[in-house]
C-alpha cells in the first residue's frame, strides 16, 4: 500500500475536513513550543540536565524567540514533579494496512504501550478529543506493526508535566473511522461541506471557504 493517510491528516479531518482540503498541500512549520516539548520529552525517564537539553533545542532551533527559554524552564520545573517511564524505542514509524494510515509514535514502552508528546496544556482531566483520536490511530497502527495487542497509549502534556493514559473506546474508534473516510474523500479531490459546528473563528481559510470553490484547482 502506498497511499497511506498520515495520522495528522486524520486528526485534521476530525477538526474540519474542509480545512484539511485547503491545507493538505501546505508545509507546516514546527512551532518553538513543540520543539521544546519534544526535546524535553526525549529526556524524561532519565536524569534531567536542563542546560544540555537547552543546548540541543538551540541546535534544532537556532533562532528560538527569547520567550522560548521561559517556556522551557516551565516545562522542566513541571516535569520534575512526575515519574516518567523510560521507552525502549523512540520515533517509531508505524502503519495500518487495514485502515490505510501511518504515523510516527514518539515513544514505545516495554509493556507495548506508547506515548505521544503534546505541546498544549493538559485539560483538567483525561485527554482532549483530538488526542483520544490520535491514540486510537496509533493504537491501531502499533498493533499491526508489532503484531501483538496494544491496549492504549499515554498523552504527555509536557507543558504541565502531566501524563494521561487513554484506552480507546468504541466511540473513539468510530470517530477514527469517520475521519479516515472524510480524509479519503478529500484526497480523492472532493471539497467537503462546511461542518455545522466548524471551528471557523480565526480560520485562515474563512474567505475562500465561504466563497465555496468546488476543487482545489479552482483556487489557483
Ligand atoms: S472557515 Fe470553518 S468550515 Fe471553512 S475551512 Fe475554516 S473551519 Fe472549516
């Protein structure tokens, strides 16, 4: 199978398939916030040496804006308060032939669970719907890639030093199947209708979305 849908695309379609239609061909720059969280996360479960982690961040992001250091210090302080598992593998490429999706799992643990790293602040309890969907997708991918059952995965909210386990439920898998179907239609060239409760506030595609072009090729 060659036309795998990235897990990020499945999540984007869950939020608004129409926005995914507009953005699919665009390059997305990594945010400094994500760079910090990803690099701090890489050292969780071992002795945290802030200055050496910070030097790694500067190596990855030489032009980090000044406020990045403050955010980094907050992450380090928050993460010191939590006990973290040590992964057996990081950044593992995984895919599901059955669903036609693929992605990269941030961490895999010895008990076949895994973790995804997020740069958003944690919700009061549990995980955001989009993160539950991510975990459902990666659970399916990792189960097929490893060839053994995977119960679920952790969401690491590095900014708060919080780690939450998500065991996907039927409703999460239903959302996943629905979003994959929507992504397949977008990839086939269909412009999806505007969802009834679409998150349009601040959407950069508002104008052309309301103008309602029929095909991506109509936009150029
Ligand atoms: S304006 Fe609203 S419906 Fe249109 S792409 Fe953006 S979020 Fe989706």
